[in-house]
C-alpha cells in the first residue's frame, strides 16, 4: 500500500517546464506536474490526442499518437520494445484523458490489463471530451450538462451514471489500482511513487476538475476537487493485490449539494435529482467502507 | 463591404460577440457573416473571430485578412499579438483599455477608440467577460449598428437576469467609449518576437495577479504544489511567484491557509 508524501519531504527539483498552453486553473496541468515530480527521471511518457499536449511540458522522452483510442497499444509497444533492448528499468507512463480511457480507449486498456503489461496508466479525469469542446464521456457524472447532453425542454443533462473503471481494473486483477484527486497531492504523490516500484499493470485514476467544461471560476479548481472527495462523489481508495483500502475516511461525508452547486454543469439540478445522486453516493460509500481493509472479491 | 476582426482571449466571448453583432446587423437589413476561427480555444489563450457586413449578398468564404475595423477585447493582448496586422490604412481600432488611446502602445495610420471594458464588466457582471461591453463601444465608435438592435439581439440571446446584466455593460460602454483618436504619430510598442509568443511567457493572460505578503507566509508549500503553471518556487522557506509563468488563475490565493496571497487587478 502507498504512503502519503508530506510536502516538506519533496525536493525542489522540477521535471516539468513552467507555464503551459492549458486554460487558467486547469486540473490536468496539476496532475501532469505531480506525475513529473513523483517519477522524476527514468520514465518515458505516452500521449494520445486530448488536452494533455497543452500542459505536458514534462522533460521526458515522449511518444505521441493522434488516435485517442490508442493508448493501450502505444504503451504496450513501448514497454515491449524497452524489454527487448534490456531496459525494463524504464517506467512506461501515460497521462490519458477519460475519453481515451473509459470510452474509445477501453478495449486497449482492458486488454493491456488482461496481459498484465508493464505500464503505468494515469487517467486524468475531466469528465468529458474537453479538447474537442466538452462532449460527454462514460466518466461524466449523472445529470451533468455537456455539449452533447444539454439542458432543454426534453433534456436534463446526462442520463446515465458514470462507469467505475478503477474497480473494473481491480476486478481484472491488476497488481495496483488507485483513485486520487488533485486536491490531495500528498496522497497522489505517494500512490505514484508506490506504483513506480511495482512491475506489471498499474492504473491511477485522478479526478481533475476543468474550469472551462465544468463552469466554475478557475480559482476554485482545488475547492471543487476537494468537495468531490469530501462528499463521497470521488472516494480515494487503492486496491493492491486484491485488497482494498480507503485512503480518506471521514466520520461523516458532506452532502453532495454544495459541491454540485459550485459548478455550472449542475446548476439546473432540482431537489429530486440531487437526492438521487446523494442516494447513489451513499450506497457506494457504504459498500466501500464494508470492503475497507478486505478482499474485493 | 466592411470587414471586422475581433481579438480576445478564450472565455471573454469573442465568438459570441461576433454572432450577436451579426444578428443585430441582420435585423437592420444587412447581409452578414460571423466566422469563428477554429482552434483550441482554451480559456485565457488568444483567439480571433471575424465579421463581414455587406449591403448585398457576400460571396467571400475565406478568413478576413485586411479588416477595416479591429476590436480588441483584452487590454494586454496587444503586447504579444499583432492586433493591427493587415488593418487598412485609416482603419478603426476599438480597444479595451482604461486610458486614452495615445497611451495604448499602438501606433500607425489608424484611429483608436478606448473604453475600460474590464472595469465595466466587473461592475455589471462581476466577472471580467468583456464581450458585451465591447459591442456597446463598437456601436458608438463605428456608427455601424444601432444600440437598439444590439439590445434586442442581446436579450434574445440571454433572456432574464443575465440579459439585463449584459445590457448594463453594453449601455455603459456605449456611453463611456472615447471618440477615436489619431495614433499615426505614436511609436508602436515593440512586439515580442514571435517564438516568444508560443513559449513560456504567459503573463499577458492575467487580469488579476497574486501579491505575496512575505511576513504572513509560513512556508507550507500549498500554493507551490497547487500552481498549475509551476510558477511558484520556495526560496528559503518562503513562496515566490515567477510572474512571467503566472496566468493569474487565483488558485494560490484561494488555497493559502494564512491569507498571505491576495489577488490584485493587474495595473496597466
Ligand atoms: C479516433 C479519433 N477520433 C476523434 C479524435 C478527435 N479527438 C481528439 S481529442 C478528443 C477527445 C478526448 O477526450 P479525453 O480523452 O477525455 O481528453 P480531454 O480532451 O478531455 O483532455 C477527440 C474526440 C481523434 N483524435 N481520434
Ligand atoms: S479544457 Fe479543461 S482540461 Fe482542457 S486545458 Fe482547459 S481546463 Fe484543462
Ligand atoms: S500557501 Fe501561503 S503560507 Fe503556504 S507557502 Fe504559499 S504563500 Fe506561504
Ligand atoms: S495565480 Fe497563483 S496558482 Fe495561478 S498561475 Fe499564478 S502563481 Fe500559479
Ligand atoms: Mg476528458
């Protein structure tokens, strides 16, 4: 299991160049920086089409492909190539969008997990296809307004619940699976450093709020991310060799209403809709707590 | 035919402004084209949009290269983007700038009208979204469209409270915009070389900047770890901002537990 890294233990050295071309307050840019900080040297990164190229100023060899479903195949290829030349010490890491992970990229992801490829897949989750204007993805929260699930006379936002890909990966038997959030950098850094030391398929899914797509002031990126964790909308947990552990376990969750209402994409929600989200969050949390410290299957 | 180019930043509503203006002109019997420039329109990043106004059917389908009028939605944009490029001699610039046109750093055989659209937007909307204020300024400075048509289109676009707030921005800017001044005698401010535009310096993206009170900084590293631009470093236990890398998102100010960072409006 991972150990949170206190901020004062961090070295000053950066492995990413300052300033990028992402929007002000981009959560993905924070993920990118934390990944570079945790992994330091000795990794290559894979990139597919997404907002990532705007903020991945990471100083590491990189391979980019335009096809955003291709991350599984791309990372497999790099990893196998490195093995062939005897450089299995080099970590193969990809920062991949939620669309490229839970939707079109899922086939390659699931297959790579099945083969237990020696790769570290970091999904930065902004809950839509933001690079192309904010279309909904399988990771979009229920009822959220996106450009393809707008609010209108006959439409109340996204109709479906989000897919739980971290648990799917855990059920496939991946050696290490974790969720994380940009608001909890100590936890995320600890998970990345832990994952770096493991061989085989590793998956870290990071909640990365997007001011542009979610409709809130850029200054509130961390507030929104924190609110999602504190309300149970985005629980922090990890699954190591089939054992689940909750990393953030408050005595009581905050109601989901507050963090939902901070975001333009949920502004239309009525009490009934908020109640439904609250009920689902409560159920999922209860099940997670019941599994805490034990085997997931 | 009259051609207009709008310069702004993602989030300031340049594309919406062009669409509203085209609709308002259509109401007045004009032929119009509103052209958003396709690209990654990230919040804060420079964007352009175009408008054509004709008395008869417009057959052109390309982008506008030699505009008659340029509208600049952001006061700092002209430091890195060549906003007068291709502007016809004697052309009009309507710019969001809180001081007289002769102090905007723009020179050449042009006329320049200025208005403090950021100030007006903050007053009327509470947010620095300057597009509707600039439409008011455009109407007055160019005389090409009536305030009434703009008001009508605007309320159709945003019915309700949002419309009322934008209406206030529109009218205030219409009243406050300066008459166009001749800037042919002004030395144009030097543009930074082009490669610099695409590299590190993002200081012109800011509207607010973080100001640090060193005495209150306890060196907790929160701001340092949350800054999306890696613009903050820790020097001898205190936070320090590298302003050329800071986009002014405000996260550091929001997250500092001791209130050592306040966001202040960028001085011009
Ligand atoms: C096969 C394919 N279809 C469509 C595209 C266009 N495209 C580029 S990025 C993107 C969305 C990516 O969404 P996500 O993975 O969530 O990343 P984000 O943009 O949110 O960062 C799309 C549809 C593409 N590059 N390849
Ligand atoms: S659209 Fe969202 S995820 Fe993409 S760069 Fe902007 S803030 Fe970041
Ligand atoms: S968050 Fe505030 S107290 Fe902490 S290092 Fe930054 S400025 Fe100093
Ligand atoms: S406002 Fe603060 S957090 Fe935002 S880019 Fe500037 S220094 Fe970084
Ligand atoms: Mg996405």
